[in-house]
C-alpha cells in the first residue's frame, strides 16, 4: 500500500518535489495514515 500511495503522490509532482518526497517518504506515509484514520472515524463514528 505504501508504494501505491507514493506513486499516486508522485504522479502530480515536478522533479524538485519528487526529490523531497523521496527524502521524506516515511513522514508522508504517516500523515496519509493519520488522515485516513481521521476520515474513517469521522464517517463511521459521527
């Protein structure tokens, strides 16, 4: 799943932004996971 998320993010980036994504990919994955949990919780527990 991590590779899918990173590939989707990279599709819309220019070369400078892709370098940043490669450097901070663990942080991006964590943010994506936290955001996903928040959306899931807001949908099912609101």
